[in-house]
């Protein structure tokens, strides 16, 4: 079993930073998170991210995956690509909802390109990307309120 050294500080993921990680006792800071957040964390004046990383991130998102970057201090270690799996027959179920006169909207924390790809595959009518939990809750509450006023 691998364990973090005593006195290490875990950095929890937050919707604000869009990163998580660990501060090790030797001074190293390991971070993992959204590509733009990690890139901003890595950036020093006059520097650009390593060649090809932006293309890798864009390609992963275009395929409906969620790309994450991992860094050790100011050095990019690599990328992790999380592939979302749609529930079986989701597009057929969404089509049934549409036949019932319902409009479907996917709300996700994913980036816009990933969200657009997943929304297209699922067959939903629209999507909201890069949403925080509070934004999703507010949208749902407003939608319910609007729907109840139509009755």
C-alpha cells in the first residue's frame, strides 16, 4: 500500500480552483485538475505549456472524454483521460421523452467540447457545460418554477 508521508496536506477539489492535490513534506506540490486550471498553475511569465498538450486535451474532449492534467510543482507530468460511459439505450429514452413533449437538458461540470459530444451522443435537446453544483440547482429551481407557472 502506498501512503502519503505524515504531515502531508491534501488539497481537496473545489469548483473554484478546479484542481486537487497534495503538498508533500519535502515541499513538492502535486496537482491534478482541469487543463486550463493546471496550465494556469504551471504558467510562469513568458512560458507556454509543452507542445502538443493543448491538442491532446482538445482531442480527448472532442471524443467525449474528460481530460485532466497532472503536475509536480511547475512541471507537467502528463494527462489523465476519463472516458464517460453513457447508459445503455439513453438516446432511445431521451427520444421517448421528446415524443411525450418534454425537452431534455444535460447539466454537467464538463468542459463545453466534452459536454457537446456527450449531449449529441445522448440525443438531448440542449446542454449547460462547466456548471457548478449550485448553478445546476439554481437552474433546476428556476425551471421548475417556470414550468409550474404554465399550469
